[in-house]
C-alpha cells in the first residue's frame, strides 16, 4: 500500500516558478515508479512527468525544458520543479505511484492546485 500527500501548489505570475512535493509512505519506495499528472478545468487528466525506480525520467512535450522531476529516496519524497510557468499550466496536479512491474497507476494523492496568472 502506498499513501501520497502533495504540497507546494499555489498562485504565481506567468514566468514564475513553483516546486511541488509528494511525500510517500511505502515500504518499497525506492522500487516504485512515480509520476505527476494534471487536470485542467474541463479537460482530461494528462501525464506530465515520470520517474522510474532507476531514476530515468520522461516528460510531456508541453513541459520539456521547463519542468524537472526528481525524487529523494532517503526522504521518500517526489518533487516537480516547475519553471517558466505559463497560464496553460494552470491545473490540479496529482502525484501517482505504481509498482514498476505492474501497469496502471493505482495510488494517487489528493492533488494540489497550481494557478498561473497572465
């Protein structure tokens, strides 16, 4: 079982930065795959950034070069550094986790709101 709690959302002007955190409680934290998703009003949930147990990362094209996903295994915490924020980044951001060998994302946090003003 994995429990996830996000923090770090807020409001920022376009061009600004925010860092999201996701604290995870998991006995096998270092062996799980994690990701950040977001959902804007009236839109479906989309994957933003992913990090595997070996530290390899993948990003949505819309955030490449602006967002960085990382994790601190000693602190059981996942991060999303968001720079050069745009109004279209406004959304509810969720962290998610899964066992790397299993498909799907069964574990989700409650979400944290990011609002970017133009």
